[in-house]
C-alpha cells in the first residue's frame, strides 16, 4: 500500500537496495569481461606476434660461406634469409625459428648445425628481420612452403635431403610442412599442442580457443607426419610446458626419438645442453634421417 515502508533486512538495510547493487555489479562485470574478450579478438595478432625487424640495408656479419638470400611470396612480399650451401649429397636443414626474434638471434644454432656437416637455410617470417609483409598463420606457412620450393627448384635439393627443424612457434610451421611433403626428417624443439592451448594456459579466464584465428595445430597434424621425428624438450620450460611436448611426441608415429635437456628453460636449451645437445642431434641425423644419394 501507498506509504508503506520497505521490508527491512537484518541490520536495518532494505533488501531491495542490495539486489539493485548486485545487479549493477554483475552487469558491469559482464560488460567489462565482454569488452576484454572483444579487444583480445580484435588485437590477437599483436598479442601473438612480436616481430624483431632489421633495416632493409642492414649488413649481416655471417659465418664463412654463408650468404643472404631472398625470394618473393605472392601476396606477401620479399622474404629474406641466410643460407649455407651443403657439400655434395649432404642434408640441408630448413630452420624455422621462434617468435620475438630474427635470424641474428639464431646464429649460434645456425653455426652449430653447420658444424654437423649439413647445409642450412634459415628464413625470417613476414614482418621479421628484413622480410616484408605481415605475420599470420597463412603467411608463415606460405613463406616456409616457398623456402622449401627455393631449395628444391633453385638449389636442386630434393625433399628427401631436407630436414625440417622448427623451434617453438616454428614447430607449428615445420609440422605443417612435414604433413604436406615427404622430407628427410623432422626436428621439433619445444613443440606445443596448439597455439590455443598455450594461450589458454596464459589467459585461463578468457575463451582463447573460441576466438583464436591463428591456431598452429601441431597435435592434430603430427599423426600425418611420416618422417623420422626428433622431439627436443627443455625440462624446465616455462613457456611451452613439457607436458605439451610429451603429448605431441606420444601422438606421433614411429620412428621417433625424445631428447630431454635437463635444467633447461625455453630460451637456453642449446647453452644448457652444451656438447650433449649437439652430440645427440648429430647421432640422430646419422642414424634416423632418410639420406639419399640423389
């Protein structure tokens, strides 16, 4: 009735007021959460990719007999890399590096592979180093495909002598190539199940798997890989947790080899592994890769 006072809750405050404030709080929370998800969806590639660029005229100090190369990828632009040619009938490693880096960050790995008596080609992804274009899952795949084609057509290297080596983000690219082409072997260092699984662990309260566009589905592709496989895992990897890499390894077909570098984290596998790291890779290449005399 008109003039009646509101029912009072214990403590002397109206129940109706508390409900109103709770509703407002929930509305603000839902709107705020939705805004965060929307921003993540719109700017997700800025969160994923951290290209480290180089000036177009930068002169690189490269190991002996190593030179810069470049090729054009339709719809992307010019892609740059560095190449150490193989001797007759040697294997060639196509090295696909990680995120937030460029070829200069991987010169130690590059030179270490050269010391194993193999040729090495390492490219910078679109938007990285001197390479043109913008990084997306599609442009990274297309650039890596073109690098494989460059080795085959212009350097006369058959796929059967190409070892695909992906590190971190590069494991997604290398697995894609291995699933589409029959190469000599595949090396995955710190592979993840998918980029969605890495992102979900980093942002557990956000629906990463629902909005992510660039997914790099390593786990779902690894069963299609027929090449001999070496999976390298850092025991204390803080970025790609070892459990993810072990899951990829278990899902892969034989022949496969697992190499765990004790006490290593994501960014120091080579330095912590030292001679053991290189000796195991050398042994594996000599024993498991499908070398030919073509």
